[in-house]
């Protein structure tokens, strides 16, 4: 069972470049989330999608955009990468809003 | 004040010890609660849900105290493999889709 799949697993960018992080889940979950985790810190919510067709800002949305492409897929885009966006990015999904979340194994992103 | 607070630790305990973590939350409207485990540089994984009546899964016991607004995790007979960071998670029904994660408590179990 794949669960939540994130691509790529590692990426190095130069300041100002753009890229899209991909996330797909095969559990037929309604809600999907993007988090970032910096060294020694907790998870911070960037954006979430409570259901297909909706997206909302989380705690740290600046510098990011998202697209809920369909029920399975939720992508995160960095339009103009900055060194402050160097982090580990986790995608997660849950069946409903108050159910436990299942995480992908993360994308490690470095911006030089 | 953070919405969800945990003692960061680290907790260093010998094998076989019993260790307990607490997590406090500030919003009394919180509806569902979970404990996750995160190994170094890995994704968080659900350890257990926390029910009002308390629940047990093997060596792990989770409890909820709504009056004092905290949840707890008790680990009995600690194993080396229990070494990890433990995250508590609080959901509010009214805050659709958003879970609040604590920053985590680090546990190291030593031989």
C-alpha cells in the first residue's frame, strides 16, 4: 500500500527558481495538507484542502501556492524560492477533518 | 502562549523504565486528540488516538483530562526502539481541516 507519495524526495534549488512539490494519496481521503518542518522545530501548516475543490491558508502560507488537482493530488508550488524556504516538506491526508493524518516520507529541499 | 504545549525534554531513561509525557492545550473546544511518533529525519506516524475514557495499546497508555485540558502518554517497560520524538496533536472541529501539532518531546532510551 503506497499511502501518501511525495516527489521528489530531495531537491536543491537556486534562489529565485521555481518548483512544484507533488503529493498523491491512494486512500480516498478527503482532506490533504502541506507542512514544513525546520530543524529542531515542530510541524507548521502551510496550506490545507479540506475537500476536493477547496484550499485554505495555514500558519505559514507566504511564498507558496497550492493546487488540489483532484481528490488524489495536492501540489505545493514555490514561485520564487528563497533560502528561508530550506526545509523538510511533508504532505499528509486524512479521511475527514478530525481524523488522524497519514504522512508522506517528505521532500528535503535546499535553496542556495 | 502556544495552542499546544509539550515539554521538549529530552527524557533520557534506562531500558525497562516507565516514562510519561504530558501535553496541554489551550482551546476548550478541542475535539480529537492523537499521539504521533517521529523518528529522526522521518515522517510522523500515528501512535494512537486518545479517547475520553483513556485507551491502552500494549505498553502504551493514553489519557485525556478535559477539565485540566491535557493529554498524557505513558510508556511502560521502555525499549531501545522507543527512542523517538513524540508529538501530540489536537483538532478543533470548528477549525476545519486544521490540526495543531505540539513541538514534540524527545525520548532516548539507553541500555
